[in-house]
C-alpha cells in the first residue's frame, strides 16, 4: 500500500464498515490524529491516541477478503473460508470419542464435550448462573438489561437473540424447512424435528434422578422436576394465583381477559388454547389419530388416550394434597380442588350463577334457552345433557351397571349408588342453614330450602299455577290431560297419582 492511500476501515465491534477514512501514514502513526477523530458512527466507541487502531479493533484489509465461490460470503482469513466450505459439503472431520457425534469445527466439538462433563465455566456476575458456552452467557446478560436488539419488520416484536427472530419469521411465512424422512411431517424448527424423531424411535434420553421417569425432551424433564419440588415461580398479577409453568400462567390470564386468540377456519369458533382448537378440528374431519395398543379404540386427542391407559392400568398419578384422593387426569384433580376451595370461576352472563366447571355452565345455559339437543332414539324424549340421555337409555334396557357391595342393590347411575351408600353409613353431609336439618343429597337440600323461602320455580303453562317441586308439577299436569298411569290390583280403578291408590285401599 502506498503512503497516503486511503482505505475503508471495518470495525470488528460492530461488524460493519465505519464512516471514517484514514491514510496509511496515520494508520502507522495513530498519535498524529486528534482524540476526537476516533468516534465511529456505527459503534460510537471513542479511543485514546495510545490505543486507536492498534489493538486489532479495526481491520483495514478490505481488498484482501476471501470469498466463497458457492454463496459469495466473504471472510477475512482463508482458514475461516475453509471451515465455511464444510457447511456446503457437510464435511464433519471431528468426532466425539464418547458418543461419536461428528462436528465440522473443533470448537464445536469442545463445546459438545461439556454436555458429557456438565462443565459450565462461564458464570453470570449478576445472578451467578453458569453456562457451558460464552455466547449463552452473553445472551443471558440481555435478560438482566432487558436488551432486545432484534426486531421483526412485520409485526415489530423484539427479541434478545437473532435465532429467535429467525424462527419467529416462520410464523409469518409458514415456512417449514425441516422434514421427517419417516413420515414426511414438516417443522419450522430443527429442534422440533429432533424431538419428533423420538416418537418413531421411542428414545427417551432424559431421566429424572428422583423417580427415574424418562422423557424425550429436556424441557419436559425440567418441568417434571417441579412436581417434586412443588416450585411455582410464575404468579398471576390479577388474582396472585401461582403456577409451575409460564404457559399455564399465560392460559390462566385468558380467564381474566376472556381472550380467545385461536379461531377455527371452518366454523369460526374461537378458543383460548391452541390444543383445544386442534381437538376441535377433528370434529370436522372425524379424524382419530390416536389408537390404543390393547383395545384398538381410537381417540381424537392424545390426552384421552393417556387417560384410557391409566384407567386400564388403574394408574392414578395425580393426588389431592388435602384429602389424598387420587385421579387419572390432572384436569380432574383441578376440578376436585374446587370442592375444597369452593371456587366457581365460570359465571352465567344471564343470571350470574357461578359454576365450578365449564361444562356445567354450558349445560346451565340450556335452562335459559330450553335447548335439548340430545334425543332418545327409542322414545324420542329429549334431554339437555348427554349424561342424562345415557342414564335414560338404561330405563329401556333395564341396565343397572352400578351395584352396592353391601346389599347388592343395583342402580342406573353412579351418583345414585353414592347416595345409596349413605343409607348404610347414615351419612348426611348436607345441612340446612335455617333449621340444621340434614340430608343425604344436595338436591334434597335445595328442595328443602324452598320450604323456608316459599320459592316456586316450576309453573304450569296451562293454568300458571306454581309449584316448589318438579314432581308436583308433573302430577298436576295430569289434571289437565286426564292421564291415569296407575291402576289398582283389586278394583282395577285407574288413578292419576300413585298415592291415590293407597287412599282407595
């Protein structure tokens, strides 16, 4: 380079070309330039006369870059170019002597060794968290500073890491560049494909050192550890309820905001959770992709198959820490907890009655609309709830699948069997607030309350007479219809009410 020749300077701190241009003479003698001249427009770093351009912060060999003849990417050193070529020819000359995994660069192999040794030489000076790679530590520091330098130019969402931004772009483009060579299912992330392969190989490389349960994903193992530690690091800022997992907190927030961001593109029904939408799609396609190995019964959702497995194996992994009752599924345990806390998070927007379970609210809505979508195909009687229809079918088949193990009496429904057990134990768990009278069932208590309040919610649509109990209204209707269902064994007289037969005798 001739003296006085000018060249562009590349600042290695910013990775871009600086706006300052220097003569070759000044580069050899940086003290000739005033201190203020060394403030770069891109990186904004100010240098003193003693260290300006002398510690390899800047490189001035733009004309000597080495270029890849395949993708035209440029490098400042030939060794970097040679390493880069391996990304094109998939050459991986460095192999791990523990698991035999291969790598294209020796630095990648060294980092990989730490996965076996669990070595984490890089420590955060703020929270002392340790990392196996320096790049992970640098990224971690952004969590303390809340620095998110990468922004999506479509929706302007910001990210602390560039790979996260690249993955996010695929949510806009719906690009899925990674494909399974077994079932051809495509994924937007390579890590997701790696986990998916394990569904074919049944590989579960991550094991809990407490209960030895195995998982195909490390994240699932970390989540599982919280079932042992009972750690709940995520708290709702509205009701202060705590959660073990951030995704559960995000879903919980929607119970406050009533947000339903997932919409069916067939019927436009909205859902608060994505897996609910996925399950709903199968009501349109009638697809049931999950099948039991033993019974070959098919299910539209994997969770339903898992519960079926547990019922067959009598495995109840979820236990109430108050009464120690065990359950097949976590959702049943959550619903059970509400019997202790009396929590009723679902409210009717018409009469404001509260319910502990969402399907109870959905059923309650039908009392306002008088909708009865479930019909018996024998007698065509209609019901608001499918469970009531199933019980009704047993009146035709005389099926009584629930039997008392004390007196062997049989019942149509499990709830009737539970009530019957109380006749043996004389248990009356439901007590009247006004007179302290006790009852076997809650429904009997509700009916009893009407003797105090004089409430008559059942009205005849012929004469408008009101009744406290539905059975009384049913008997009253027979006055208008002259229907006589009961007849005497001796006199053969017919009666509209069974009690009238006894009076006749």
